[in-house]
């Protein structure tokens, strides 16, 4: 078995309202940063996977995202898997 590291990004779907991102984006003006807008807030998750190969590790990470880490009704996800 090899050890793989996964970096997962979970974000709200583009067509859904992101109240947390909207609040942070609105605060940028109060901080003197009016150039910053369209803020979207999500989750960054890292984890370690023990698997025979990279393809198997990616399948396990995808399954974890679909079953637990992302709410597919409201969120999308992407990930990278590296050996090491």
C-alpha cells in the first residue's frame, strides 16, 4: 500500500446565494478594499489515503466527497491526489 495526500475544495454552486461570502464581500468596502468583490466561501479539506495506486486513491476520495464531505444539492467539489 502507498500513502496519498488529497486536497479537496468544496464550494457552493455558482447559481446559489452565498450569504457568508456576501457578508465578507460587503465588509471589504468597510476595510478600505472596495476592489475586492464576488467573494465565495467554501471549505478546504486535506486527508491521507492508503491505497494500492493513485486511481484507487482518487476513487476513495471521490466517494468520501459524494457521501460525506460535500452536500451535492448545494455544493460542488474538486480535488487533487498526490503520492507521498
